[in-house]
C-alpha cells in the first residue's frame, strides 16, 4: 500500500514538473557593475529564481547561486525586475542564469 502511494506521488510530481517555461516578452540585459571592473573581476554568473505575478511582472527575485558571490547580485536583480512574461493567470516561479562578461 505504501509503495503504491509513493508511486502515485512521484507520478503526480513529474506531471507538475513538465509545465512549460513562461514565455519572455521583455528581457533587460544587466549592466556590468563598475565596481567589479575596478576589482578586476571580468566575468561571472548569477542563477536566480523569479516569482512571476499573474500579470507577467516579476514580483520577486531570489539569488540561488552566484560566482563570484555578491559581485553581480544587485545588477542581476535590477535587470530581472524589469523582465516581463506572458501573463499566465497564476503566480509562477522560473529560474534563469545570467552570465556577465566585461567586453571592454
């Protein structure tokens, strides 16, 4: 009985994970922080979890992973809060990875 319940639970979890990614309508690229350039940091990345409101606006940004830590977080958050997604009717979460490179 327990195994059967576990199987049903795992099948329902996999079905919810198969939801399509929200469609991005507007992307705003982050600015490379001047402070990073002054510190000779020329590249990095930030992985962020977005909470998308039912109207398609980004309601919240949570930094999940950053390399180097805390160098690009603010630039990523500011840019991601300007992104817009196709309204889905329900609140959603979505993860994105931004890669920073100083091309100057």
